[in-house]
C-alpha cells in the first residue's frame, strides 16, 4: 500500500531467542517499490507467460517480498523459461520431482539413512572400504556382501558425515533449523547432489549455498533443483586441488580491481604476502553468506535497493533456461533468439554493449572489492601480517551493510570498465602490467595522462 511505512524483513526468518548477538537486517520491504505478491501475479499473462522485463524493473527498484522470493529465484536461476505457460511449468516440475525421487531412492538403497528424516555426523567408511565406527559395521558389511564396493560409492560414503557436520553448523541461529526434519532435508539434498555430481561431490560451504533454498521453497525437490541450478554457476568455485582453488581466476581479477581502486591497499597486502588474495576465498565461494546476516545475505543475493540491481537480476540472461536444458546449444546460438534488451539484467545489458573479447567479471568480485575498500583504513593501519588481515575480515561477519556494499560494488564496476575502455583507446597510456590508473587534471603534464 502506497504511503505505508517500510517493514523490516527479520520477522520472515525468525532467530532463536538465545541468539541475542545476531545483527538485524538493514533490508526493508518498501510498499510501492518492492516486488509484491500482487505485482508478481500481475506480471503473468492469462496462460502463464512472465513479463520478465517488467519484473526485473520492479526488482531493480525495491527487491523481492520474502513470501515470493523462492518463486522468483526459480526464474532468475534458469529453472523455468519466462515464456513457458502454467501448464508447461507444472509438467516440467513434476518430471523434475520424479527425477529427484529416483536419485534419492538410489541413495537410500546404498545408505538407508537417506530419506529417513535423520542424518549422520560420524564417519561411515574408511578409504579401504572398512567400517569407520562400530555403528556403521552392519551397513558396511551389507554393502560389501555382494562384492567389492565401487569407487564411486566409497567416495560418496566418505562425504556423508562431513555433510552432516556442516548441516549442524549451518544457520544454527534460525528457528527453522530447530526442527530435525529441516536439518534432514538439507542433508538429503546435499547428499543426493554429491551422488550425481561426481566431479565436485561436496565441499565445505555448499551447505551455506543450499540453506536458503530449503527455507524459501517448501517442496524438497523444488529446493534441490534451485540449488542445482545455482551450483551450475558456482561449481567451479568448489573445484579445488592441492595446488589451486576454484576461485583462483576471480582472486586474480580481485587483485587487479583492488590495484586500480586502492593501490596503497593492494601494495600493503602484497607486502604482507597476501597478493594472492586467498583471504577472500570464503567470500567468493559462499557468496557472502557469513559476512552478512541471513536476511541481508538474501538481500545481497536477491536485491539491490531502489536504483541498484539484484546479483542475479544484474547478470540475468533470458537464455539461461535453454542453455541448461539444451547443453549442446552454444551461447551464440542462444543469443540469436530474438528478444528485447529489457529482458536482460542491467549488468548483462552493459556487457552486451561492450565490444570486447574479454569475459565480463562477475559482480561478486566487485562486492569483495567494495568490502576491502570499506575496511581499507583499518587494514592499512592495523594489519601487520596475514593473520591480522584474516582477523579484521572475520570480525565483520554478520555486521556489514549490504546496501552500502552493493552501491559501492556497482560504482567500482563502472570505474573498472572505464579504465578498460581508456586503456584500449589511449595509445599513449603507460601501464603497470595490465592495469592503468587515471590521475586528476593538473596532476600530469598532458590533459589525459596516465601514471603507473
């Protein structure tokens, strides 16, 4: 209702009474700006096709109401084609629910705890396919009674207790997870995903990514598919080896961006031995789930208040659905599908305008850069080693201003893109590696000088 006061969103994600140190959200539901239930329903045609352009515009102005956030995310993450009808989506939803149930049954047949409403935190098996604890002896003996275990099964069983330990730690301040059934649901989704994605399996942090899906989507299978679609974007983050981390390329870009926006901080971090920016791995891997309160992390994932954008709406590509459903379809073929530019998110539209062979940087890189810039003074004056850097960044957990970080990130993105354009255009530019730095008028002899 126009003129009504803004409403804090905390009440939709209740916190346990004893957790008094949990910071409140800074995101507020703003009548007339936030995408409401009424506006959401009005965005559909009689047969169910979604006007995604109108929806993105509303999201850009005021975010998403918590009661419909799950439904909206299904479209933004590419679970459904905006041009599909109600009937087509219902059919696809049923097919996916059946597929999830089949995978879950396979997992249950291997390890009966799956789907039982319970979960485990103790190891099941050793790498030598022996029972890890007396409690798992019977299950392991049953498994090996028909012959040696397949390597895939052993690797999967090795993950189950670690998933359980992480589930117990995930969003433990929320009343939602006081219920055993909700913890078990989160565990079930993660173990099923670990079974089907043999390349990634499970890595610490994935429970933080999955948790909001469980809370926002009541049906377990629907939550699984939303998580699976998000993991298609993020799974590279979790591909780690002894010599590299999955977000290595993003860390390199973060170093480059920081060198442009705050060269003193970048130099200080290099002096401390942190030039690889490994201290920022967690922020990039789990999309700031631990740096912001639960509600504000959803805001960060889903909303840029008023003039800013959604992390996903900002990068929204209407061909996501077809790229996921038709793996053989190339990006170029998908882009040939005729559609209005307004159907793309702002970040994607800007990238389409930039004629460059360079892949666009994810907005998450600029979000981390905005956090570092905000803490620049503290890092410069108090960090005398990498342990200090980690401590300073850990101390901000749950207390960052998501709106401020979002606003700053979009500004940094613009600065970065301007720097790239000027670098490409200016034959007289002086560069330090791949980075160039503008100076104010009067600070150099030539009007358009650059300094390294």
